[in-house]
C-alpha cells in the first residue's frame, strides 16, 4: 500500500487540481491519496468561496480518499508556518510515502537548493539578507536578492521566488528537512496557466480567474474549467446563498475590530512589525472599505490581508508561536471507503494520534490547552465565516455539520 499526500487550498477545486491529483498518484505509484486542505480562510489572505465541507466534497469527488483540515492558525499563516503545520500532519500519520506539489520551476533540484539555503541559513547568506533589508525593501524582495547573490546563478534562480507555488514548494521541502521526514517530495510542473493569471487555456484556469468568473457570473466559461462535480457543488452552495466571494464580505467587521483595538494590541498581531501597527490604526480610523485599508508600498497585499484576518479571528503572535511548538490534531472533514481503510491503518501505526471525528467528543476529552485553543480558533473561524452567507448564518457548524462520507 502506497499513499500520496497533497496540501492544497482548493479554492475551488478545478481541472488543474484534478490533473495534479491524478499525476500525483501516478508518479508516487500510490493506491491512496490524502489531501490536507485549508479551512474557511486561506493562506493568500482571503476567504474560501465555499465552506470547508463543500471543499472536502469537491476533493473527494476529484479523487482524494481522505480529507483533513489544516487548522486555521496554519491556514492563514505565512508560507513557512502553513507548510510546517501541513507537513507535521502528513508526517504524523506514519503512512504517507510521498508529497506531491505543483510549482512553476523547471526542476525539483532548483527548489531544493534554495530550500537548503533557507534551512541551513549559512552566515554569508544571512549577512547579505541583513544588508538588503537595510535598503528598506520588502522582506520577500530582500530574500530573493540574497538568494540570487548567495547562489550566484541568476539565470537558474531568477524569478523562482516570484511565484507563490514555488515559494510554498520550497517551504514544504524546508519543512521536510526540519521534521527529518522520510516522505519523498514529488514536484509536478504547473500546467498551462500560472497562479493569478486571468486567462483560460483550453480547459484550464487559475483559481484566481475562476473566482472572477464566479463574481461576474460567467457560468458557461466556469463550466469548462472545473470538474462537473465541482460545478454542481458550487451551484448547490450558490442556491443556498452560501458562497463567500471575498474578504470584502467582512470589511465592516474588520474595520470595527481594528478601531476597537489599541495600537499596542495591533502590534501583537502576527506579521506586524516596524511600526506597521501605526499605519494600520490610522488607516482603519480614516477609511470605510478594505481597498483603502490594504494600500501599502512596502508590504504585499497578501501580507496585509492576512493581518486583517488575524484581527478578525483574534489570532495574536502568542497563538502563532504556540502553533510552531505543537503537533496539530488530525481533523477529519471527509473520506471514502478507501479513506476509511486509511484511518484504520493510521490508528494502527500511531495509536496516540489525536484524530477528531467528533468535535464535541474531542472538546470534552482533550486536556492539551494549546490544542484546545487551536480548535477554538477553528470553531470561531467557522462562526465568523457564516456571517458572509446571504441567508442563514448559523454558528456552531463545527459541532453540527456531518463529515463527508462517500462510497
């Protein structure tokens, strides 16, 4: 029995994801596939357009056998902590042979060489990085410059760190090294369209382009670029009024929260440094929409939006630091009959693993305070997420929503 692992946002699950999932099983020669997916808010600093159970259903229809939620504190974190949390989960299962990820790079060795530098942090690299940061440029730009100067091969490494999927792939490789994991990394080159591209090529479009098609209600174009099952699930969620197409749904709640917070409290949000708290507070006091709130020349839009999510969900630096110290629980969102076999094998290989199939039961029995806080954040994130629904916006869905179980 061989098992492949995939880490994804599936926002939403599209033809590119289906292609990747099938290729992952082929290249890993895997009989089973486990997907670790982000929940209702994402690492890109945005909302999931459908809730985590709908995403799990899409993933299962697309070929995943077992779907596990990446806890919110990792899902909305930097690429480094996002990858660390997901790799911790995959490694703790003790049955995953390979992890497959998509990337824009031409080969795995290129990504691995960068991962080695970031993991080892040789002194010459850190010296160059410090010098670049003193120029006042953003951290991502400074890191890219330092990598290029340290590896001294601009032709090979130029623009590698400009692509989000490459960055996540490098962080997965780094996390595997940090965990001393035996899981084999498999890179699959991204097919036809890159992240953030608006164009449709044949039957492929990026998740960014697909979300724009949804906003513009271009359903015929949408039908071409996502599996039929995803289209049907999106339709079901749309009819219920449960699509959440962007962080703008919560702009009043976010601005209210930031106005209520002191500058000191804002400074305790993750990713806030170098006086950014003053700019955020000033902006929140002077604007009434997210477009004006997230404008920044020095910081990326994604970073600013993640900070807004931290404020909305009450995630501070202490919460984030705790997430780096613990092994997360295994929150099951859904599985097939093959996935049920996987769960039995996981329990056999690692009987002490915290597997959650009933949130209430886990809340009642768990004695780990850090994991309790982590799950509390997941529950609260769902409660906030449903405020974006058009009609009903019930709380406590984590206690009442059933797992997705299929034949």
